[in-house]
């Protein structure tokens, strides 16, 4: 492993993404940098870096946090960059909602790759750490981590399908799926809410996801979603730590099942915790793991 | 190197045991170990954190750990995960789990840089606590330290000493302090 751009000081550089023309973007806590030639000078102190979003302009600095700040980014079929902005609370409090909606905290924002045209694309997100665009429809699909402290088996985690700009997905009125949060219980929901297309097992922490477009795997996996479950942190019986696959049928119905597991042993101890899934050029899958500090390649031999 | 480390570890080990021993008659480390089942996914059973947002807490003063858990439980200190966990803990569970984590031995090795003068009286040049109710800083993630200093500065977290000190630091100084202590390597030895 090599240290990328060692002369630069990063703050939570969780989210890298590449544009089709090979520009690297890194979404941090409160900045987005652009590297036009990342692969040529990555070890050099002279790595060329430009601000897509300058320090302090992604969110108001007084709203910075450490938790729920693992941002992800991706370039959409429209050529715009999409960036997730988790909100820092378990359940977002009422006095923050107006500001959050304006900035896009607890949402996904998008902008042109010259930094212009910023807007909030997605509302009502708790903490999304994975998204991808459907290879045929171009729709944005994304995972979301749901509310803690309501019980071992509720509320469900989510995979969401977004078909239009500005849709609202329910946080903080909903804690996951159709389960209402205790904090906002009984309150009338003031927005029209889109329910998740997939409800996942509670507290498994669905993170990175990618649509499969390769030709290595059998035909049934075409356009399926591979997603990583990081694993629960305070569920009585730990759950997760696996790679899931979501199949979508011709009517658009989705069903999810485990694809790769074994990182959680019989004593409830994590041997590894998958974070993200990406497709390699040959059609095999790359899975990252931040506990074992490793990557795994999953391939198919027909 | 190994030879030099061993006596140091033993001194710390004894120190840790004595520290736990002074107040141990009210605390039950075995019961604390069971409570630590709620902590270990993030903080490890030995207090060496497994995720970046969680601090290392092995060998931390018990008084500091108990005070933080009480603050999370009462809402004085807030964190989206810790507030959920602490809400369910009794006073005895807090004391016991604090004793469990405080009883491990921790050793720090300074590798580079100049210790920040504003911090060393309480947190040491090596990031080791110099007093009760003071956390170790050695080896914590830089953004963890950065986040806490900014929280003290902006009033989101309060402490009679830290609010004042952090209030006089600018963001660049905060990051320098965070980078200094984050670069110190620590080793935690579990004490059962």
C-alpha cells in the first residue's frame, strides 16, 4: 500500500470516485478535492489537486462531526457528481431540520463537475454510505443505515430506489421502513415519503453497493446489486458482516439474500467487516474490509 | 527495544493494578467484562478501538470512563451511539465496566514531533494521563481528538479546564495537536 498525495492533509477521506475521463474525486468531512491525474503522480508531494468544494463549503463548519461522516460519491449518467451527506444524530432533532434540508445534510447532493449547480437531490436520509446508478434506467439506488435503540429487530435497514430529484425518504419521522421513530411518534408527516424497495435485516449496517454489469458471473446476476453489510455494533446477537445480493425481477420487485459470508464466527466475534463492493474490469468483485484491513476478490469459474 | 519495553510494561501493569485496586472494593471487573460485551465491537475487549470514530479506552483512568458514561447517560455529553448504549446502564454497571477497561495496561511510544505545551501538564508529552479524570490521548485517531477539541471550543462538550483551553485554540492549532498525539503508538495489554 502507498500513501496517496502524502503532502496533503485529509480529514475523513472516505469517498473516492472516478469520472469517465479518469478524474479522481475525494469527498471528505468538509471538502471535495479533484485530482485530474491521480494515477500518474500519486506518490509525489506535487500531486495536482484542485478544490471542487473548498474546505468549509460542503457543510457549515459548526455542523461538522466524526460520526455519520463517511461520505461516498459517484458520477451519474448526467455527468454530475453525487455526494452523500449523513446527518450526525441517531434521530435528527427538530431544530436542525430546516438547515439540514437547505444544505443537504441527511441527504444526497449533486453538482456539476466544475462545482456549479449544486442542489439537494435526496431528502430524508439518515446515513447513506453506498449508492450506484442502475446501468439501464440510470436511477440512483442507495443504502441507508437506520435508527438505533429501538430493539434488536427493528427498524429494518434499507435499500432505496430514487426515480426523481427531490424525493423524500422519511427520516426523521421514519426510523427505517415504515417504522415510526419514538422522537416523532404521532406527529403528522409533513412530506410525501418514498418507502424502501428492499428492507434489510435490522442493524446489519448496509454500506457500499454496486450494480453488476460484468460478464464473468452467470446471467442471473446481470444488473443485480452486490452490497456490503458491515455488521451490527450493539445488537444482542451480532448480525451482518457479509456480502448480499439483491435480484430485481422484470416487474421491478427486489429480493435480497446472502452472497458471501463467514466473517462472523460462532462466538459472535467479527473476523472481518465488509465495507464496500466494486466490480473489477474482468467482472470479478472486489470487497473491502476495514477490520481485517484487507480486500478480497470473488471470481467465478464456469 | 523489547528488553527496554518489558520493565516499563511491568511498571505500568502494577500501576494499573494498583489504580484499580484503590477503589476496587466497590467494583467487580468480572461483571464489568460482561458489560463490555456491549462495547467491544467498537472499543475492543481490551480497549483498543476497532473503528476510527471510537477512542482507545484500555488503561484509561476509571474515574474518567465512569464520568463520561454518566455524562452520556444524563445527556450532558451526546453522541449518536454512546447516548444509546449509556441509557441502558446502571450505576453499578458503569463502575464495573469502567474498572474493567481501566485495569488493562497501556504503554506509549513517542516517535516524532514536539509536544504541544498547552496539553502536556495533564495529558503528558507521551499522551498518557497525568491525573484522575483525564483521558490518554496517545494513538487516538486525529479526527477524534480534533472533533473533541472543537466540541469543547464550540460548547457542545463542556469541562472546567478543557472548555477554556480549547476556546483559545484555532482550527490549525487543533489539528496540529490532534496529529501529534495521533502519531504516538500505543500498546494495550489485556489484564483479565
